[in-house]
C-alpha cells in the first residue's frame, strides 16, 4: 500500500508541471498586448513599457517561466498589479470563506445524495402498488391547484402579503407526495431521477437568487450576503453559508445520486446479495453494509471528479451572495486584467483539485484491497 501511495504522489508531479505551464502561459496567450491592455487607452508608451518590464514581458519566455516556478516553490506568487499586495497575502485573506463553502457543500451533498441513490436503487426493484400510485398521481396534480389558489388569494398571512403560505403548502405537499411515492414502490425511483434531471437543468445562480429572495429578503430568516468567520461562532458561520451551500450543492447532489443509483442497481444483482437475503440479513444491512461498500469505488470517483463543479460553482455562488472568497477574487482579477492574481488563484484551485483526486486514489485502497498491488 505504501508503494502504491508513493507512485500516485509521483504521478501528480507531471500533472502539476503541465498545469503550471498553462497557468504561466495565460499572460502570453491573452489577446493583444497584456501591458497595453492593463495600461489602458490613456497610457503613454513609457507607461506601457514600464508595465512590460514589471511583468517581465521583455525577457525570454523560458527564463521568465523558470523564475516564476522558483518563486512559486519559495511561496512567492508575485504582486498584484492594482493593489501592490503580494498575491499570497490576498489569497490567505480570501481562502477561508471558499474552503468553508466547499467543505459544507461537500458534506451536505454526500450525506443527502448517497442515501437517495441507495434508496432509489432499492425501490426500483420492488413490486409496484397501483393504489398508492394513484394516490401519488392525485397529490401531484393537486400541487398546481394549491399554488394557484394561494396566488389568486393574495398570499396573505397574518394580514400581510408573504410567501410563507406558499412554503408551508409546498412542504406539506412534498411530504405527502414522497410518502405516497414511497408506498407505490418504483415511483420513488422515478422521483429521484426526476430530481437528478432538475438539478442538472437549473443553473446555480438561479437557485441562489431564488433562495436569497425567499429566505433572506421575504422571510428574513437568514442573511442575504456576507460571511462570518468560523472563529466567531459555529451558528453565525452556518447562517451565512447554508443558502450558498444549498444553491451550490444542487448539481452535485444530482450527480452523486444518479451515479449511486446506477452503481447500486448493478451490485444488487450480484449473487452474494441474493445469498444475504436468503440468510435473512436485514434490508438496511444489505444496502448500506454489503452492497454500498462494493459500489463505493465509482461513487468516490464521481465525488472527486465533481470537485471541479464545486470549484467552478463557487465562483458564481460567491458573486451571488457577495462572499469575500477566492471566487469573488477571481472575478475581480479577471475584470481588472490582474494577471498575477489570476495565475495564483488558478494554480491554487488546480492544486486543490489534484490533491483531492490523490486522496480519492488513496481511498480506493480502503474499498478494494486489490488496488494496493
């Protein structure tokens, strides 16, 4: 196992070398003269030349790349063109909100998506119940009727216009519909698959704006923007991040749930599962102890690959909720053409993604001992 881990660590070195080469080349593959773009239309030739010298564009490409890599290895990512602050300092100031958002989203997504996928695979193989299926269909058709009645009634609550009645109706309807679908058997599986399609279809920023409007502006239950550091308290920290985490986790939950369901459907057809059922092993033990462990490798793989969704989605989510993280820093740097900051943040995101996939490779050895050799 130790030799396997060492091989995987060495395998990440050429990956990071290629990433570093690409990130450094951003300054050169950008359209036009970067110095002229940064200087602006009113700059003199002397100003443009000064910026070219500060960026090192007057020196050979390979020389600049070697110096840049050496500085990176020594913890120096350069200096921001507009703030004159070290890029490392700017990243340290913004890294906590982004990591907090990504970790909370990951915890929510895995804890919700994996049970959803396992349950959907189990219900897919159960016999249908026609009576409960009809009840579920009637409840499904009742939802737009109830929404229309509330909307035309003015959405009034305690003599005030509020979306609270709509939320209460949606929660009651959802609980009733899920219960009927659960009793109906395979219909629950179809609901999970429908949620998967819906999660992939709705953009993150749309979900974010809806959540902010309902729970922050209308109901005033949660803050609409900003970030509270974890050291100031767990619950203030959670209040600021719960809506962004839900908005960011929708796509991630849909992805993990679909892969979990597909993998579990294959595993549940294996002989050892039928043997466990014949021995009288409980259904929950079969699903979560025997089947899920053997289906874990593809699930863990998609969790690692999905980190790219989290990194990309964090940029959008932080802009929607005004979270002062690395995503917001990236957007500001792109708008200002602050290339040293862009290079530093992209390199850090790439390193996090490579590191997570390295950890996923190590986890493979826990679920499948054959991979160790």
